[in-house]
């Protein structure tokens, strides 16, 4: 017999199970998966464009090697506004698909389940944020990302405890970058794909490793620049991804070569996203620790 005190817990458990089941149904829905795949393609194109712009910067051209530069390139092309509107919708669809992935996580270890669910929710929020940025460009908004980040840093530094807040932003960005490097080195990204075999598995795996590591290193440098901005109370140091890639180019003795390699990594990441769209995993996401592999 169930006591009255147990009913609220049972109700909460039942509602939680209902939400999980609804998320799983959405994850299996062909429409959700289709628009999610479109979002992966859109995100992949953005990364390929960032890499291409970075290569041109390495060769001495001017440009913004970040999302702003990539979106401006699309916006200025034929049918740019229509393409950006479609990309924004697709990225919101990708955010929905990524959110439903949280309900698909399966592991023997509760800690891994919680961590991967939080990762999926964080990715969903990130994709939605990119969708908002792309949508704003489709509506005609234009901004210089480096100046936006510098303005953000200056506003934080003016707040009480702003130095610590800006340093925390840098640590957060750097941690995201480190996580990407870890996923690349350990090949954890394979959880996102259906099983692949032979040369195809090796090729997609190589794209994933190179792409995750390159993007992760770029974000780690971005985080360091935010921390440096806090340490020197100079908002001009924090310049976002574009500033990080241009800092790499300014390194004496081979900065241009290093930037070319990192740019190639961004292009590889874009093609990995294309591959993920093609070979998107369906069903439970089985998460294992490094020792279990």
C-alpha cells in the first residue's frame, strides 16, 4: 500500500518518465531528424567558411575568421538572406534534436549519464544561440565579433568583481575547448555516429579527430585571451575566435603555417559535421569510459 507521502515522488517520477519518452519519440521522428541533419549541414558550412577565411588571413588578406565573417560571406552572396533564414530554422531544429539526445544516453555509470546529458543540453543551447545569430544576420543585422567581445569585456570589467567574472568566462570557454580536444583525442565523437567500417570509418574518424582538436585548441586560446584581458584589465585583449586565430598568425617563426593548419582543422570539422549528418546515429547513445573501451 502506498502512503500519501510517497505519492508526490511517484508523480514526479512518472512525469520525468513521460518527458523522457516524449524526447525519445521526437528523436526518432523523421521530421526532427531531417531538420537536425539540415542544421548539421548549415553548421558544417559555417566552419568550412571560417577555415577558408583563416587561410586567406594566413596569406595576408583581411577578414574575420569567425562566425561573423562566415555569415557575412553568405549574406553578401546570391540569395544570401534566404539561405540564412533556412540555416537559422535548421539550426533551431538541430538544437531540438540535440536536446532529445539527452534522453538517449545509456551507460553503466550514473556519472557518465549525467555528464553526457548536461553536454547534450549545453550543445542544444549553443546551437540555438547560433541560430539566433544567423537569424539576426538574415534580418539585416551586422556586427564585428571582435568589437562585440571587447565591448562585452569592457562592460564586465566595469562591474564589481568584473575581473573575476571575465576570468570565469575565459575559464569556461577554455574548458569547452579542452573538452573538444579530449573528445577528439579519445574519439568520443563516434557516439554521435552509427557504426562505420573499413576505410570510411578511418576517414570520418580522421576528420573528427583533426576537427575537434583544432577547434578545441582555438577555443582554448580564446579562453586564455579572456583571462589575459581580466589579468591586465584591458578589454582590447579579448577578441573572440577571430582574435585567437589572428594571434596564432602573429606567432614568430611559423605563425602563418600554424594558422594554415588550424584553418585546415576547421574545414575538417565542417566535413565531419557533413559526415555526422549523413551517418547520424539512431537509437540509444551508449557511453563508456576510456577504461571500458
